[in-house]
């Protein structure tokens, strides 16, 4: 299927330069049905390996998957670059000529990438292809999750020159690492008028031998142009007045225009759960509500809530084990691409928590728990580290010679009936399970009958309707469904499992830390006696804080150098060679701020401030504004770019802008002004994007508006941290959705806390001293340089925060 070809939503499959233009696809070309072999991955059944290459000593799961290919792979590094130079035979003529003689085949992927696996089976395990690669090229494998900086360079090249991209990313480079030509997935042989990989290798070799100078000149020019285009700067140190309000309105308007009123979500198939869109729409709804524009506020909110409901009921949601798959191939959120990514789970848990804060409907808190309980059960290591991903593919049976996408997650009706017995009919009606299979809701769901006779669970009817039909109360009905899911889960657990990418990525852990920390207080708002059904286990909310702190401790202990204050990017058995990138710092700082604001110790706020200082030292463009994605210390990485696109993951610059705004509201004096100034300058860099392409930067639109809020609301909680009322007061402080609120909590008996606030914001220290009372917890709400009278119980605090802005203070 076209929608399974790449990880991105791009329709670009084959991307080649003009040198191969006689193989270009006609404008009316339609991709043929995918051969069965393309959706299967052969497994090595041999007890010993015929081939072993340099990747066997790497730690990346993706690189290790290729360690026994006949291709002589190198990891990214100086050994490969030197080999490319060494293999210029006429070395005695000129060392300059040595650099230009052997081309490099460079491929980027990641361990749970379906089409990376396909290309491995078809081409990289093929001896004939391997011979061509080994004879003509130095072949390098890169895990894009380990080296996003390297991936960014060559993905930007492919996207800029050919209009699309995705993974696997296949690029041919000169030995000085300039791109020559590239693409994504290549089939092994010429078919349907398209060149196969072996043909491409021959054509590249011919072009390298005959048109080398032109290729290198073209690649150098492309890098120069990309460098100029992707490292914008601003002479102005702030956005013009009016731009933030215009940007957030424009983004909301554009998203509303793409809203699917039938199935929810923004845009058409394939549908990606892009949480930053939800962030923008909820932020804009709150802004309109505060302005008294209730109709507009309700409209934005209803779009989000309906979309979240459709996603949770759809097949993109794993109803049996919890969590969400990567995206839906159809418009109705039914048939997914089955991999599960940590960055999706963290962000989606947070938006469902926001929906619960707004509605108090436990449907949304239940889904947030569903996601977090999935992570807790399946994705957390022995020291609290949170793993990266689970593959889409797995074997249908133990010992099977091949893997299929979705095999772990799909069911036949007979399987369901055999397992569930008397409750099978009820369960089948609830989840639309049918004997012929249920992937029939859209022409895009299963166009090539890969899932014929199989069922992807989806909820299409209201539970109350089916419960009434069976003469049951809602609670009894939900209990039966939960027990059925448990039975299927137990059976599913005995199936061959998808590959687990147990790499620990700092940035993605930061997103998950945020969700776990926020859940620890927001879920305190669930009504007493709320029932939970499998796979939700009814975890005590405070347990989620423990999980968040363990993950943060793991990063500090294993991936942070206390002397240099620098992060490593990832961990698997030991820290990776790659340094921390902008996203690692920004996302972790965001997670640490949530960890502190939602009840963690002052140590997390102190570390966040330390990391912000390091981020500024390593990535900040002090003259031009904004943050580069890498440090610029690695000469093999040809671009330093300032990323702004808020896609499947938010951009490091968007998150950084929000972090700076949050920090500026916590500290005082010159440090607060420094944070605010950097945020202003950062946003000025992206003025054009905010004005012209707001839909591409929804989270940055929120950041720009946050900076224009006259005064953020501050809630200060003072009391003994060990008391239950202190926890209740913090939960009340976070009970209502308000993205322009800062929560500070302080125990006057804690010497470290008092010293921190005396140095960084003496007003907070003074408030703590003046409002402390033994066996009491006091809260104050401050805004516009005015504080409310102190309140001493959590119900009064929640009532105070629920008032309209104009009437909150005396």
C-alpha cells in the first residue's frame, strides 16, 4: 500500500535526480498492488550467521538488525569516511583526488520502521545487491533516532529537491559527505516502469565515473542553499504587536477548515494523531472563553473532544493492551500502521488529561490512564528508563519464517469466539468483529486484502445501546468487556511479540515524564469510586509521580555529566556516542518543569535551570535569535538548522519558547528578563512562519500568545510537604485547564527550598515566611501584581481559580 511505504505522510515513493530522469514516473502512474512479499519480513532461522559486519559492535537495535547482512556496512563515523578516501586507487597523484573517488551509500532508518525491514529483506540480504554495494560503495547505516542531526541534513536535501521524503532514507554521498542523489524505498528489481535498486546502483556508479564534478558541485550548492534557508535569523528582538493574536487565530481557522466532522481529526487519510493541533485548539478555545466569546470557544472545543473520542474508539487505539499506534491508513481511525512510538504516548496522554481537566468526563481520564498503564507495563526498564518503540511487524506463530504487519494485534472471529465463549457475541458486536473480517469501512482500510478474515477492534456503537439490548446495567456491561479484554490479552501475550526498541531517548522520555507527572495531580479530580476496567488497572495517581521521578533519575544518573552539565542523546546498555541535541534539552526541561509544578522536589526545578543554561551555551544563536538543532561541534554534520515545524513531535524551538516563558514567571530580576528576552528574539526569528504558515507551527503560535499575556496567573502553595492537604492543594491548583498558569510550592521548613527562592525570587521566599502556619497549608493566587487573600483548603482554592479573570482578586 502507498500509505505504508514511508513513515511520513508524503506520497513520494521514488526520488531520483535528473540523471535518472528516463525512469521518472508518468503523471498518471498509479502504484500497482503491493506484492505479498513486501509486507513480510524473513527471519533468520540459522543458528550461526554467514556474514557479520561492523554493525555487530553497535548498540542501536536498528543497526544490529543489519549486522549480519552480506553488505559491508559501516556505522556513521571517521572509519567509514577514511575508507571512502582510501579506496581511490590513483592515490599518488593527489590527495585531493582521493577525497572524490569512492561514493558512499548512506541509509537512514529506525528499528520499528516497516519499510526499512522490507528493503533489508529484498536488497540488503541479497548477495548480488551486496556485491554491487561492496564493490562500488562504502555503505553506512544510521539510526535516525540515534542521530537525528545526520538524518535532518539528508532528509532536508531529499525533501527540498524532490518534494517529499520518508524512511528508509537512501542517499548517495561523496566522501566529503555532500549529497549526490537520493530517495526512500527502492524495490530490488525493475518493475512497473520503475527502476529497481540494482539499476539505481549501476546508474549512480556510471554518473559518479562520468559526471563526478557536476554531482559534487550540485551537492555542495544544495547544502549551501539549505544552510541559508534553514538557519533564519532576526535583527529585530521581538515580534511586532498583533502577530501573536493573528497567528493563533489563523492557525485555528486553518485547522477548523480541515476538520473532519464525520470521523474527527484534522485533514484526510492517512490520519496522524498530531497532538500539537489539539494543544492549539484547546489553547485558542480557552483564550476565546476568557474574552467572553463563548460560541467560538465551544466550537473549537467540540472539534477537539469529538476527535479524541473517535481516536479512542478507533483501531488506532490498542483496546486490548492500551496505548496508540502511529497513524491510521484510513479516514475513520480504523486500520493503523501498527508501530507504537513513545513520543505519541506521552503527548496523547497529556491531551487526554487536558480534555479531562476541561470536561471532568472520566472517558478522557480513562484513556490517559490506558496510555500510561501500557507504558508502565510494557515500556519501562528495571531502573525506570522508558523505552522508545514497538514494531509493527511480528511472526504469526512461533518459529514462523516471516513476519507480518499487525499480526500481534488482529483477530479472527473464531479466535474471539473460542476464547470468550458465552460473551463472544456481545464482544463482537461491541468491537465490530465479523467472520469475513472488518477492515471494510473505507476503501483505504485494506485495498489489497492483507487483512482478509482478520479484525481490527473498533467501537462503532454506543455502549449504552448494546448494554440495553443485552438487558445489563452499564457497569455490568463494562465489567464483562474488561474481563473479555483481559482474556484476549492473556492469549495475545503468548503470541510472538513485536520487536521492542529498548533504546532510551532523552527527548521522548521528557515527553513521557511530563505526562506521568501531570497525571499524578490531574487524576485526583476523578470522582471517588470511579471504576476501572482492563487494561486500565486503577493506579493510584501518586504512583505516576513516582514513575516520572524514576525516569528523570535514570537520565540524570546515566545520561548527564554533572561536571560539564551536558546530556547524552540516548542509552542502550551504555550512553550513546551522540551528544544531546536541542530536543533532548528542551523536552527534558519541559518535563522537569512539570515534575516540579505538579509536586516534585525543588531539585527538579534547579536541574531544569541548569539545563537551560547549558542549552543556551550550546545551541543559542545569540546574535540572530533562536536555537540550532545541534552544537556545531561535529564537522561531519553539514547543517545547523533552526527547526520550527511542529509535527509528530513539537519543534525544539517551540518547546524552548514555552520553557523560557515558564521560567521567567518563576524567577525574578535579571534572570527573568534574560529568559523573556531570549523567548522574544526566538519568536521574532519565525515571524514569517507565524504570519504565513501558522498551521505548520501550532505550538509556536501558542508560545507567541503566551508571551503577550499581560500577566500569567501564579498559584503559590505554602505548607509542610508531607501533609495530605498539601497534596490536595496542589491537585486543586491543577484541577482546571489553564495553559497560562504557573504553580509554585514551597515548604518553609525545607532549607534548600528557602535558599533557592531567596536567591532566585525573594518575593516567593517572603510569601512563604509570612503565610506559614503549623499544620496548615495556605495558597495564594497572584496576577497583575496583586494576590488574592490566602485560602486554607483545597475546595476554596479550586473555587477561586474557577472564577473569571476579572473577579478573581480583591
